[in-house]
C-alpha cells in the first residue's frame, strides 16, 4: 500500500512539473513569436530604406553625369575660345 502512495505522489509531482514546464515553454514561445515579428518588421523597414538609398544614389549619379556634361561643354567652349585667342 505504501508503494502505491509513493507512486501517486511521484505522478502528482511529475504532473505539476510537466504543467509548469509547458506553461514556461508557452510563454517562451509567445516571446519568440513576438521577437520574430519585430525582426520581420525591422527587416522590411531596412529593405524599404535600402531601396530608397539606392534610388537616391541613382538620382545623384544621373545628376552628376548631367552636370559633368554641362561643365564639359562649357570647358570645351572656353578651350576653343582661348585657343583662337592665342593663335591669332
């Protein structure tokens, strides 16, 4: 009879420990899901901002090429002007 009481106590304590571990695992899982969602939102924001930076750099390069072309045209004009000026 005493061994049945010990077995009942063992299974009761084991059940309580398993329930506590399950609750702890559930809480850990909830925090993990929340963290993954936050990381997903952060990665989406980083992706969007990276695309914006790429677009800005492309716009800047286009602007610089256009300004370079204008400057080159002006310098060529001045070069021709001074070449004519000093040839005469």
